[in-house]
């Protein structure tokens, strides 16, 4: 692992159908969900996950910077089979 405190977002690609990111604006604390594939695409030109999070701009308040958590699809197997994947995990 590099000297970053956070793993690169690409680390989560193998689990992209089962996990997503929760992002919180550092200014207004707005919470949004973002799929792993979309995060990888948006972070492609950032050297580190921390730099990418610093660059993000909130669409509500315009503030820069976000915190990130990894969230899992916690639905049971039957529910996943009936409903399919979470829409957020399909984001490109």
C-alpha cells in the first residue's frame, strides 16, 4: 500500500456489485451514495484518493472536500435475487 491513509478506489472494483461509497460534504454534511465504477472514473486523474476527495465539489453548497466510507449491500440473498443489484452499484 502507498503512503496514503486510504486505499485507492480501484481496490474495490472486484466488489463493485456488492459495495458502494458514502460521501459526506465537509461543509454542509450532505450525504450521497456513489458506485465504485463511477468513483473510479471520476478519480482517474487524481494521484491519490485523498486528493480526489479534496477536489470534489458539493452540488448543494458548492463546498469542496468530502469524507468517504465503504458501504455494503446488506440485503438478504432472497431479496437480492428478487430485486436485483442496488441501482447505485450499477453507476458507470
